[in-house]
C-alpha cells in the first residue's frame, strides 16, 4: 500500500523541517564554540 498524497506531502514537509533544524543546530554549535574561544564558556552553555 503506497502512501496517500497528503501523507507524501507531510513526509516532504517533515524532511524539510528536519533539514532546517539540523542546519540550525550546527550553527548553534559553531556560535557556542566562538563564545567559548572568546573566553566566555559559561555564556556558551546558556
């Protein structure tokens, strides 16, 4: 049984959202590293 069109559309939207969240997480990690390298490790964890 193949997925219905609404299910296919939902799947595509969820994949897109997951990609955006992955990108955002990587950006946040980079920002935290920069803050840590600037000598502010406590702020990097907030």
